C-alpha cells in the first residue's frame, strides 16, 4: 500500500514538473520580450508582456519586479507597490528586488510627502 502511494506521488510530481518548467519558460519569453521593448521606450507593450508573464507563472518573482518597474515608470504607483510587494514575498532573499523596492518606497514616500505640504 505504501509503495502504491509513493508511486502515485512520484507520478504526480513527474507530471507537474514539466508543466511548471513549461510555464516558467513561457513566462521567461514574455519577460525577455518586455525587457527588449522597454529598452526601446515601448513601456505599455513591456507592461503587457510582464502582465502576461505573471499570468502564466504567478510565482515568477522577477516578472513581478519588472512589472512593478513598468507601473512605476508609467506613474501607477499603487500597482507598482503591489507588484513589488508580491515580488519580495516570492523572493525575499533576492537583493536586486529588495533594492528596487526600497528605492521605490523612498522615492514614493518623498513624492507623497511633497504633495501633503502646502
């Protein structure tokens, strides 16, 4: 009985692993395309690609990070914060994501404080 359960679990893991790898691969293609078009100043297209990447693989922290950068560039600071927070949650030890988020918070807090002063 235990052997049957272990065999079934191995089959499930074996079936899920390729699907996960395919999703990450598909998401990576979208991320790379987004980077390419962002470098050419096509930020709306880049955001679209990064949104697609997150849709394909919601666990892809770097896609959330890039999406946050895109939202920030377009002035959508609330969405940027949400995307950064998700990226940090998914990859809490990724220093690049941490630095991007900390810089965003510092700049965004200054911008918010400047608006509040008469």
